[in-house]
C-alpha cells in the first residue's frame, strides 16, 4: 500500500521539479470521478456523464492543483511572498499553501461579490486580504503592476507552473476511464483551466498513452461571456461570482484549444446555472458552487439539443465545493420549518412532507 502524497509526487516525471525540490503539498488531486445515475434518466437520454469533483481538493477547489506547483517553485526560487488577484478560490488556495510553506500571501479581492467561505479561508490562513474598490479584472491588472516592481511571486494562472499542476486532472480522468472522454465540459473564467486540461490530454496523446482527444467545451455565464461576445467585457456580472471575469488572461490560449480540439464555447444564464446546481445536489448528492454547475448546465442543454450526441462519454468539471457559497445555496432553497419541540409537532411536520 502506498500513501497518496499529492499530485507532484504522483506525476513527478511530467512536472518541472527536481529530485531534491522541497514539495509544498496538502495532498491535493486524486479527486473522485462520479458517474451520474439519475440525471441521464431525467434527461431521457442514453448518455454517460461523469463529474470530476474538484471541490474535494484540500481548500475546496481545483486551484490547489496549480497552487502546489506554483508555491513549490516560488519557494525553490527563493521567494518569500506570493500575490494574486482572485474572485475567491485562488486566494483561499494561495493563503493555505503559503501557510504550509511558511511564506507570506497577499490577496486582492473585488469589492463585494466574493463568496463568504472563500473569504473565511483566506483570513484564517493568515493572508493579507486587500479588498479593492474594483472588480477582478482591475485587481489582476494591479497584481501584474505590483509583481513587476516588488519581490513577490504572482500565483495567478499567468504563472506557468499553475497550468502544469492543473493539467494533472486530465491525467487522472484518462487513468480512470481508460481513455479520454468524447467531450470535456468546463466552466471558463480566465480560461486557465480549459487550457491546462487540453495540455494534459495533448501530452498523453503525444506520448501515445491515448490515441484520441476530447472536444473541449467551455461554458461561461451570460453576464461574463467575453468568448461569446468575441471581445473583452468591461462590466461582467453573474451569480457565479467565481467566474465574474470580463478580461480572461488566457484568451489566445483558449481560442487555440477551441480550434485544436474542435470544441466550442457557449453561455448559460444565471437561472440555468442555479437550476443545474440544485439538480445535481438533489438528484445525485453532489454539491458544487454555482460557477462549477455551469459545466453541467451547458452540457445538459447541448445533450438535449443533440449537439452532444447520444452514446457519448462526457466529463464535466465541478471546479469548486458548494460550501464555498452558502448564501446562494440557502437563498434558492425552501425555508427551514420551525416547530415546537414536541413529538406531536414534529410528527405533524413529517407527515405533511410524506408523499
Ligand atoms: N470555477 C471556479 C469555482 C473558479 O474559482 C474559477 C476561477 C473558474 C471556475 C474558472 O477557471 O479562470 O481557469 O477559467 N477562479 C479564479 C479565482 C478566477 O480567483 O479563484 P479559469
């Protein structure tokens, strides 16, 4: 029996580390690939849908895959501080890995519109949290300017080690399925993750480990959909705050993925996103944050329309855990029933809810 010690140890020969590199890990990666049982039946389609539950990473999102690499390399290169702009998950992850490494983390977050769980994480791990009076895109611009002047390492996905770490999600999927899926559906914000997955699949393809490639399908929230508009969006908005991004950093890379994989981009409304989040939680027992549900919302629409044909094998990435954003979850649920603490009242409440 070998102990799982994180994705750098597991994929060491495919990552830019040396034998004596001190690895900063929290046991990230190795997340479950869950086959959906009930939703295909709801859709009435003969379809194989898997969700890659990245919310089960140590800080509750896929960012940990990239952060273990970025922080490992920052420490190796002698950096004493890291910095990022974030809609929440990157800051939570950066804060945790900096704590683990014993270095400082600075995080710039937008004014409001950050899910509370993520803020709690950055604060608990001791990061310096700087809330700017602006959105993510403005924060990202500032981080680039600070990074050029101060001795801090930027750990946003423009840091190339981030994508190296994140490509391992594709490796895990191939190992579980024994092949690539036909379609890989994924939420798109900065477009780092779609790029990283394509890197992973392409690497296995070039090395002859797989002989086909998936079509990469990127879904955005309608209010923050620069890839659909064909240009940057200056005032992005969506309930899926994690992907409230109008100026994606990996713009060119993602268009290349689109072209090379013969995939497509599409957009989902906030209502569709929340409906998919709820459906997944209620029908499959899987709780993801709103941004993550964008992949399933889009996939369901494309399955219904036949764009994704029956008989296909699909993987949807669920990028972050549902507990990240309790407010949105509670808002869209029915109220808790308050009753007197008597057997009679409790019985009544139960009977009233039995079909
Ligand atoms: N899903 C979640 C839950 C995210 O937090 C993000 C990005 C994405 C999807 C989009 O991934 O940017 O690689 O296309 N969150 C960043 C952050 C921006 O600051 O946490 P992408």
